[in-house]
C-alpha cells in the first residue's frame, strides 16, 4: 500500500536582491530598488513510497532534499503538483524544536512530546525509556539551558524517536552525539522500519548509513530527480557524478562558490619526485598541489581541504591554520603545497574538496577538485588496510603483550 505519493511536484521561491545604494542615493530615494528572481528548488518530482519501506534521499547541498521533506510533512505547500500521505507523520527535521531553556529535561519531554502529537498517557508510559535512550538519567531534572549541544540533541532525538508514527521523516539527525549514540539511533531506525513495519524517509550525506538503513534511494540533483532504485546503485550513481565533476573542476563548475578574489586554477596529487599521479601508496609520501591566480593582489589567505571517501564521508580535514605555517606574501600566481610524509588512507577512491578564505570570507570553494586512488599499502607490515567504509584514516601503532599478574591500575575508578 502506498503511503506517500509525490506527483509532479515543483516548488518555487522568490529571491529578492536589493541594489546597494550610497547614502546620498538613499536620501534622494524613499525606497531602495529591489529586483526579484524566481528560483525553482524542485522541478517536476514524482515518486511513491510503500508502507514499511525505508527510502533514502541523497544529493549535494542545495539539491532540494530538505525541501521535499518539508513538503511531505506539510510545513510548506508545493507550487505545482500534489502530495498525498496516509497515516500519522512524525518529522525529525530539527531535533529539540520547541524546547524551553528554563524547563528541565523531563518537563521538555512532556512539552516536546505534546508538540509531536503524543498524549499525556503515551508520554507517561515512555518517559523512562526516553530518558534511558538519551543517556541523561543524571541530568534529566536539570534545566536544558545547562545542557551541552550534544545532550540537547540526544534528548530531542530520543523524544521524537519514541512517537511511534506510521511515517517517520528523518533529516540528518542520526549524526548527533558520539559514535555509540549514533549506533543506537541506527538500531532504532532499523527496528522502526523492519520489526514494526513503519515507513521511514531518510535524508543524509552519510552514504554508508543510507546503504545500511535503506532498501531504496532517490538521487536529487539541482531540484530534479536523477534516479530512483536500490540504494547501492543510486549511491554508486551519485559518487560517479562527484568523480566526473573533478575532471572539469576548474572549468564551468556549477558547484563552485566564493567571491573569486583569489581563484584556484588547478590541482594535482604529486609523488615524492613531484610527478603528478592518480594512484597513491598508503604509507608512502605524497604532496597535494593547488595552483592559484591572485588578480586582486591579496597578501594572505587561509587554505583548508578535506579528503572524502567514496562513501562521501570525510576521512580527514587538513587546515593551514592548524600549523605554524604562514604565507608571507602572495604573488600574482603561485602554488600551495601540502606534504604528507605517510599517506594514511585505506585502499579505495577519494576526492578532495578545497576552500580558500580570508577573515571568514569564502574566496573559492571546489567540492571536487581532485579524484585519486589509494591502490597499495606499506603502512602496516602486512600490506593490508582496514575497509575504507569503516576507517577514515590509519593510525601508526605498535602492540605489546605482558605476561603475569594484572597490575592494579584501576583502583579508585
């Protein structure tokens, strides 16, 4: 039985652009001049979701994923087309929305649960389970204004996860908390969809969790539906698109952003001898090179880049600001070089996203500047590496085995 029907849905937003005016111009005019632009966040989207299905929606930032969820939940209405749903819907779009900072965690469970449609009797029967799931037994009678951001998010997710709706809408909230809590969230979602037969629509950039949790996935690109099928094939299509973008990353790239005050004009991965390569060896040295042009004569900038696995999960973030290195004087054209003594990435395929900024202002951002492979490894003596989907980067280490009585090192804990 179909519980969600999205039929030829489009959504338009009107963007206002105010023309900047000098003080003298403003004095001569009572109104600033504003131009308006129609922006179609979604274009003729159609898909169905069956009862008991877990469907993932993936795509780059700004593709329209969250807009779809807001339309399904009724937060917004489509400009064209229609959406039909069957059953009670609970949305985890903003965990903890409606929490009152002066109220305790327990009081906010009742407040937030009521907002999400639970009766007093339902909350009474589940309050202990909600508190236990969030792991906040010691702090549940403390005002939430004293909670850390992680505690706040965990309580919000725990409340929403115990509403027991017919349809659960989830937007990126499984990333809250530490690894143990994220695993607990995944188990809860699996139980909701598989054991309890409820429908889950899940948006996430974590492609591994999409494949683990969802039987089907939908890829959205610039407001249009690109493909709809089993999660493994749709994720592969998405990753392939990211990699293809890197082959013309410095041409007309719609995903590029920034003011352009400094522009990247090329990027490459170099072997120890400076030769450009497409495949690296884990444990060996390598250099990431980023060429730039500086038309505005800037004196200094900040550079950072992420190495992202084929599961679209960052393996590491490398930031010039974390070191003592300072660019003394930029020139008209030059190259930023980042040297790695030992490549720490497991065998697999990766892409590089780079950002150049100055005083918090983004000058140039390339989400797919380079694609490279790690094909072999000398990082460990065995030549083996962990699976990339379970390991962001490898840590050099050694083992030791002590024989004899166990020391009393845990005394006082």
